C-alpha cells in the first residue's frame, strides 16, 4: 500500500479541545478493507504536542479517483442540489491534494466537503458507473457510502471544536443531510445537521450577503462577486430546506429556524456555471430559459409556499374539520397555481419531448431528473393534504374534491414513473433511493387502496386493482435499498393486514438483501425516530408471484375507515426535501 500524508502538529489555545488529525491518501479499493481509523504519529516529526497515543486518521481517495467522483457528482447528482460552482469545485480538489502533497495540513472545510461528496456519490452509484473502473461493482460503492459519511461527521466534529466555519464546510453539511435524509428520513440526526449548517451560515454572514451596510463596515466579509453568488445558492438551499421540513410530521412540525424578515439575500440568478467567471458581469436569464439552476429556483418557490402554509395552518391546529378543510382547499388552490406557473420545459408531455432532437437541452439528463422529481414531489404533496378527507369525499359532497384530487394525483404519479422508465438515464435505477420519490408513490398507493375498497363498480375496481399493483411493484423494487423505502411498504402492509385486505405478493427471494441493508446500518446506528415502528427488517421477503391474488376478485371491503390511523400514516411521511 502506498500513501502520502500531512500531519497536524500545532498545539494552540484555540485547538486545545480538538484532536490531532492526520490526513492520508490511499486507493479507494483499499480504504475500507485495510486502512485503520487511527495511526501513531511519526516520532521523527518534531512537535511540542507529540504523543504516542493513537491519532485520528482521515483517509481520502487518490487524486484521480476523487476527480472521477467529482465528475459523477457534476454529471448526475448536482441537478438535485446545485449548491456549488462547478469550475470552482474542480479547482478545490487540486487545492486539497496539492496541500497534502506539499506536506501541509489539508484545508478543513474543503476536506469535509470532499468527504461528504464521496458519501453522496457512492450512495447513488449504479452498475452503469462500473465502466469507470473505480469499484468492482455498485455494491462495493454503495457499501462505502457510510464509511465516507462517518469520516465526514468525525472531521466535522473536530472542526467545530476549533470553531471552524467556511462555505465549503456548510456545503458539506448540506450534502451530508441529503444522504442522511434518504437513509433515515427526517431523523433527529438529519435535523441536527441542518441546524448546524444554519448556525455556521450565520457565522459566515450568508444571511446578510446583500445587506446595504456591508459596504460601509469593515466587519462584513469581503467576497468576490462569484463567492457572493455561491453564498446565495447555499443560503437559499438551506432556507428552502428549513421551510419545507416544517411541513412534515415530527417534533419539528410547524416550526422553522430562518425568519425571512431576518435575512438580506437576493435570490440566486438563473444562470449556468460557465457564465459565472471572476471579474465578469453576471446576467440571469429569464425563468423560461433552462439552466443548471432551474430546478433550484422552483424548489425555492415551493419552499416559500410551504412557509406560508406553516404560518397559516398554525392558527388552525385544533380547529373544527370545516375550518381545517377550508384551509386545505386554499392550500390546494395555491399548489395548483404553482403548477400552472412552472416553466414549460418542466411540464412537457412525454410525446412532446420525444419529438425534440436529442441535442435539445430540454432532453438533457439534468432536466429529465429535475422534471421527474418536481412533478412527483408536488403531486405527492397535493395528494397528502387531501388524503385524510378521502373517505368522507366518497359520501359527503362537501369533501368530494379530496377524492377527486387524490385519484388524479395518483394517476399522474404512476404515469410519470412509467414514462421515466423509458428513459435511458442512470437516474432510472437510482430514483428509488430518493425517498421523496418513494413517498409520492406511497401516497398514490394509499389513495388507490381507499378507492379500491370503497368502489362498487366492477370495471372501476379492476382499473384500481391494476394501478395499485403497479404502485406496489415500484415500492417493492425499492424494498431494502433504504430504510424509508422498507418502512413505507411495511406501513402499507400493516394497514392492509389490519383491515383484512388481501396483500399483494412479490417475487423477491427470501434470502435477498440490499447492498444498503447490512454493513452501512452497522457502521452508523439509526436514531430512535428512524427505527420506531419499522415493522419487518429489510430482509423480510415473499416468494409469491408479482400480482394480486384471486382473493381480490371476491373482495368486499371490510375496512373500517373510521379506524384508520391517519396520524401514524402521515407520520411515516418524513421524506427528505430534494
């Protein structure tokens, strides 16, 4: 094994609470197999703080391997959270490795960011990426995700003891939160990461980048135009995540940290990274023009809508159903308006897209990914607010709108999934690791299940049964890939069993396990909020054929709709915010 290293040997008052850190470089194939997390410092290196006690060792891949991971991130992953400037990120890699090669300490913030990026990319690695030769197979890459996440958290802890704050560290926190959201949902650990990012961003002054007084005081950080624009991306992504989290059940529900009246930050420009250069004039394009920031800006709009709902719904926490339902209808109207105002390239029908030339940007990988996520997420949220009123909508005309919206959104969700499967992009095989996608399919399943149970027309029931089977197959395909996926399917199974509804059956092998279902969970134990009431473990399987059995043909719903625990169902919807 060959490696290079840079050791940290200073012992100052500021770092007395922090551990010594050694950075080393090793082939990515060997890092998790034979590299120790602790080493003994070289006794030949002079140091007033030299100790023969083990020193925490942070491993990094070789330079060329990290560049492969960065290429993967910029090609397939950044579309979901574009909080970077692509050329600057490539330069950051060389900055970190040049420091190590010169025998100096690696910069803390960039190192944390690269570790978080490694976790993000290996989590989403698929068999299509094997041509890079970086890993033997996708399973090896997926198993490394938790190693990188743990290393990033360890280095973050050390950085915080030193009072470190940097934009790169904040970016790393956001990437870590994305991975944890998809592994656990909105767990205590995920919320903690977001809160740390908010505190660090304020320390950096990101919440007041565009405050008028910045030009009149020496205390305000001096930023170039490019640094300020990246700072706006980081702050608004963080603010949007904070506001959207408030709409999901849990101890944080209805609350958010970032007050829009206590920030002075312009919204990021609708501009591609290649048009962001130091010393240049930055001119944003019209919102109708697709750029790498298009999805980001729509996510911000949706987050602002979510914040408004949180403020509005807080007044009706214990109000009568009629008052609550009027508020739901107001929210639904606002969501419908949001959908109508989404740029056309996000709402084009599949038939229209197929008519475009392959070189048309509207058919690019990035827009395919963004189009799918934004449509599923918005439709899922629209379905979610109406689900508790679905049953009443079948018998009470005043609530009929809820049944109509739920069935419409369920159909759109399944059609959108079907269309994506026809695309030749890597995201097809990784989308099920994004629990925002899974939660939308889960909500569609609940709506279809209710309609199937309440319907009386044989033809309608046959259609509902077919759609329900399609939704179940999607959930089953994600079973074991991440804990939220397993939890959602098990929750749906429990509802069906409790109400004596015939269960769908699958072809999964009894001994099948997901590459994300064994080693990674052992490496980073789950928080209590992410393990409560999970039901069977990811290895729980069935060997029956993939269809609904003949019991459905003679099924007459025995579901007690008044006994459905909607709070428990919706509490399971702690999806991450993409």
